[in-house]
């Protein structure tokens, strides 16, 4: 069974090491932009506790046709989100990455890197 993605958000964020300048790495990103699937109060509180600003649109309430007004302020952060979504779509073209048969994380990550190399090569050779 697959684990819901938003439950893996905090463990994933805890593994990120963002470098702001040489020899002075920041441990966490400044901001997290996510979609409505990550709209959970416990996640917002955990991000705030870690000092991470969050831009997560709220879900529409049942019976309401309008989007929450707070979602309008987040739209500007979504202007470059398509780059991430496009890259994920490109990675889905590689079955070995899409369907994980590898038991060891190292070999799975190696195939992700190989897929990224192939994607870059195809872009360069166009």
C-alpha cells in the first residue's frame, strides 16, 4: 500500500539541506509551496514551528462554490510551479522510476539520476 504524500512531507523536509552560501548551509528551505492536497492544520503548524513559511491553498468547503479568499494571495507563488510538475511528468516516462522494483534506495536513486541525465541529453540534442 502507498503512503499518502502529505504524511511524508515533514520527513522529506527534514532531509533537505539548502545552501545559502558556501560553508554556511541553511538546514531548511525558507518557504514551501504546495497544492491543496497538503491542506492540513497539523502540517501548517509543524512548518511554522520549523520556521518555514507555507503557501498552501485551502480546500473549498463542502457546499461552497467559491474558492477561499486566502487562495488569491498564493497565486503568484504558483507561476513557476509548472516547472516542477513538468519535470515530474517527464520522470513518469521512465517505467523503472514510476514502478519501483528496487529494494535498495541507492539503486532507485541511481535510476532517477539516470532518467534526469537522459532528459537533459534529449533537451540538449534537440
